[in-house]
């Protein structure tokens, strides 16, 4: 049995907050974000920013999370936070059967529906594409005629990276029900439409900072950074250690800084590899940093060894600080289209060559840095939040806003989307996958 909900703010404080919204624009719109955790992740960072920006526009906001944890992003002031214990949502459990887990999740969803009633939440935003719970919540909300915007914060083939094909079954059942499925690339829009999701729409993430206030890196050091959670299958930081061995043969003063939390056992594996290669003095491991500005400003190159990404905020950030990036090819990502040097997946030799080229040629480094900065200009927060406001208000008001926005957006052809899709299937050795059947 789930514990009673714990309300962070006293009832009187909640009433005062909601009364204050009545004096602002958009105060008649009330939305809820559902996010199990609120710490040290790209999706969580985007949730925090969206909540802050929509709150600034005057919307009433409810944030549903699990128990507060360390390294949380700041909760926007005056946003109501509800603590709902989120139980294990994996279908394989040592202590519970899948039927038992579904019963627990069903009870959680009853509590979320009650929030819709008690706090007059008009629309929920669900973003945790990696969680089975997320898809069951979407279905419950829609069966109760509650508007839902789902955000798929990765590439269509994310289940391959997660080694969890069953996610496709859950997503394909839930996503066609939502009022809008927001995708981080136009390739994803085409693929989800082909999979039966008519309301798929391209929506980039907002920037996590004021672009005009960024003090760009001078690109004068030999520092190389890789920012992100340690994850063996997804981020592949071990390949960056292998690359660094080759870089040091040409640039012995170079330093590689890993910045992020994640799986400690995998982080230790990367440390051990650095020791085995004899480069431990040139590889630094820095824990998660809420304020990472100093690291970007002191870097000359960023590397990304990810096998899959959606709209990685760390790449947006590095571009904003004019730090040139060398990364493995990810043709489906919007951020890979401009201002980045892409090399074949897994090719650490090619990555090392490009990193050395940047470190050894300041003119080229500055040129690539300015190219990166220019590329991020089109993702300004104000424009993205305007799209969000238009979408949310349109759905709540019951107009055909999704169709209107779909008609306006620049598209990738289905042929091009399928070409990229087939290339990814071959990389993962999953040619037998049939998500469109």
C-alpha cells in the first residue's frame, strides 16, 4: 500500500501561491510535471527549466516527484511539489512479480488522477521514456480523459541502447493516445508517425542558460572534457580513455576531464583502464557538478563517445561556450547537423586524430569554436518556450494546435528517416527488430 501523499507546502501556502497566479497572464492554465527524480540528469534539468519558464509566464504548476535526493536541481520558487513514493517499475524483480508491480503502479496512477481532481491540473507532461511506469501512467491519464503531452527524450531506437525491446511494446500502446508526442528530432517525428503516432511533433529542448550572458572559452588550454553520467552502453566513456592514450602520443600535456556521476562500478572500470594504460595522471574524474561553467570556460575541446543521444544538453552547453566538439556519428540528432566534427562510431583512432588536430592548430580551433557557437543560436530558449505555451494552451483550449504546428515545421522525408533507422539497426545488430509491424 502506498503511503499518503506528502505535500511540501502547507495548504495555506498553496492557496496563496495559486491566488498570486490569478494576477498573471496564463493564470487559467494549470499543468503538472511527473518526474521520479529531480537530480543530475539532462531530462531533469530540462524539466526544471521548463517549469521555471512556464511559471514565469504565469502558469500554475504542480511537480510530482519521489522523495528528495542529493544534488537536486533547484525547484522553481512557488511551484507546488508533491512527493509520491515511486515504486520499482521494472518487470523483472527479485521481490515482486510483474503482476504485483503493475498493481503498485496502478495505485500510484490513482493518486496522480486524484491530483488532477484536487489541484485542477488540466494537463500532465510525462517525459521518462526509459520507464515502464511512464507508459502505464499515460494510458491511465488518457482513459480518464486527462490531456497528456509526452516527451520522448531520446532516439526512436533507444530500447536497443537500453537492451530492453519491451519498451517498444509499451510505447507503441501509449504514445498513440497522447495529445502530443514531442520528439527531439525531425527524424524521430517521421519514425513515430510510421509507427502509428499521428500527433508526433518536433520540439527542441530549451537552453539551460541565457545565451547572451555566456562568457565563451578562450580555447587556450590543453583541456579535453567529457560531460555526462557514466553509462557503459549509452555513454561509452571507456572509449574516451582509449582515445586519450593516442592523443597523449602527440600531445603529452593534454588532460581529459570526466565530469558526472552515474554508475560507480563503470567509473572505476574507466579509472582502472587509465591506470593500465599508464595515463592516470592525464585523466581526471570529477563528480557531478550543478554549476559547470568553469569547466567549459577552461576547456579547448569536448568529446562525446555516446552510442545514442536525443538532444544532449551538454552539447548545447559546449557549443554555447564555443568549445569545439568531436563526437561519434549520430545522424538522427539535430545537434549533429552543424558545429560539430563527427567520426565513425567506435573509431577512437579517428576521434584522437581530430582532437589532436584541434589542440595543435589554434586558428582551426577558434574557427570550429565560432562555428559551434553560431550553430546553437537557433535554439534560443524564448522561441522554444513560445512553442510550448502555444502547444499547452491550444491543447487545453481544445483547438487543432498540433496539426497547425505540424504543417508549419520543416520536415525530414520518410525515406531519409528510414535510411538512418536502417543504419542504426545494423550498428546494433538488430536487423530483426520490427517496430512498425
